[in-house]
């Protein structure tokens, strides 16, 4: 062919054949490229199996707690008032807002002069009444002898005998003595009341009297709150009352234990409390039951480094709600819509299983049936789960679930908070 091309070029000339030469070379190159193109090999389709994390289910016993919120209130709160009137001549150094008083400690003193005089005057009245009674007793003996002589000569009725023996006179003398002694006792009591004392261990919230003030009966001296005990009034779901011990004669008037937590994070402080009473009515808004939790020594007056519990504080409270025996804890993140969980069966197949929780809290769901110890719970989200779809387990081993709650983890009787 090359010879023919060369011959033809000689006949027609080089300039005329050059375009034809370029076209011929292009055709030859195109054929060579087509002949050497790679051929794709067909492969078998690969079935995609999602990679998931699993948790091995375990049957355990758990101690559960019901978390609620409440407000700190005073267990005792009174307005201190004087029982006698007079001028204030002395006040305690602790008689200031925030000051503490032990039970029976003197708060202030009212001028006692008038009341001391009243006691002396009444003592004189008592002495006179005692004298009159002794005198009448002597006249009784004389009248008795006279009545014996008169009765032998003329007889006499019973009424005449009482008058002759001066029995009414004796009764009046005895009554006058009793009355004067009672008034003396009242005068001494009034004298003692000039020393106004704290009726119980308390703290001064506010005061409205001071040195030099003239106090009247019923006038408020100060507002006091008891320091031995504070109350936390909490709202509890009605369906949780069956798990909370309310003090009664049947249980020896012992209520469920409670943990009162102030603050959050590293600044959180925990105090011990105990259920004291169940109030008889539901709260108006949330229709929840109200329970009083008692906290002893809330202001740490007996010593300690715990921060005082202040009135009006909004605190978190966890109430002991008993224990769940032989149950499985499921993380809330693994609890799916329509009360279902995902279980990896033998062969890595997915089972979508409906369950009925026996208890719920903010972190876990607790099941007493529908699952078996040792089963693999799928804790990873799957975008489009289907029954019996193939799954791949992430890692060679199983991850055992760790249930947090209370003051410990794992083992029998784990403590778990519950908010229903």
C-alpha cells in the first residue's frame, strides 16, 4: 500500500496528496485505539449491612428514686408578741435580723418595776387572807361549844346549825385565800413575762422593736423561724405515690428517705431528708400530689461544712421509691418509637420488638419481661430499619451496659433516679 501511495504521489505531486495522507493516518490511529480499549468485568452485587454497636442485656435489681423539685419553707414561723406591756430596758446582742436564739434564751426585757410591786401587793393580800382564815377557824371552835349547849336546851334545825357553827364564814375565808393565792401566782407569772424568751430554737427574720420602745399587748416584736427543721414542699406524680412510704401507724411513722440537692455541677450540695407528710389536696395547675420532706438542722448550727439550706430556695429532691427486682435497664436512647427496641438475633438479623416498661427515668427504661439476659441490644440509630435486615457488629466483643444512679454503679440494688 505504501508503494501505491508513493507511486500516486509521484503522479499527482506531494502537495496534492498531503491531505489524503493525514486522513489515512487518522483512520489507522482510530482503529488502533478501538482495538486496544479495556473491557469492564461484571461483579456480583454486594449486600450492604449497617455497622452497629450492641449492648449485652443483663438482669439485675435496682433501687429507684423519684426526682422532683420543690421549694424550701419554714417548718415553724411565728410573730413574737409580748404577754405584758411596758418599756423595753434591755435587748440581746443577737436580736438582729439573722440572729440565732436557743430555746428559752432571753430576747429582750421589759421594765419589771410595776410587776414586782404587784407581786408584793398580792403577797400582802395573801397574808391577810391567811390571817382571816386562822381567825375564822378559832371562831369555829368557840361556835361549836356554844352550839352544843344551845342544842341540848332548845334543839335546832340543820340550817340553824350551819349558821351557828359559822360554816359559810369559813367557806368564804377559804375562798378568799384561794383567790388571793391565784392572783399572787398570776402576778409572779406576769413578772416572769417581762423577760421575753425564744419559744424554740430560732432565727430572727425581722424585728420591729428595740431598746426604749414601749410595748403593748399583741404588738409584734419580731418574726422568727425555727432552725431545727425546714420543710421542702415537692410535687409528685400521683402514680408514684404507691412507691413512696408516707408516715403512718402501720409503718411506725417512718417515711421514705430523700436526697435534697442544691445547685448543680461541682457546686451541688446534697442534704439528707425524709418524707414527713402527704398533703390532702392536689396542686391546682399540674394536678400533682404534694409531699412535705423534712430536713433537720438545715442551717448547720450543729457544725459542718455543708452550705446552709436557705428559705425560698428551689431545690432538686430524689425520693426513695423502693427497688425493682430482676429487671433489665434499657438506655432511653435505645428505646424506639411505639415502645419498641432493636435486638440483634443470631446471624446478625434485626428484630424490632415491642416492650412494656415497668419503670422509666430520665436515663433508662426498665423491663421485667419481653427480653432475655444475654441478648444483644442495638444502641446505634439506623436510618431505615427493617425486620430481619442484616447487621454488622462493631468490634469483636460486646459492650455491657453501665447503669448510673444513686451513689454507686453496677451490682445488686443499684440506685437509679426516676422522673416517670
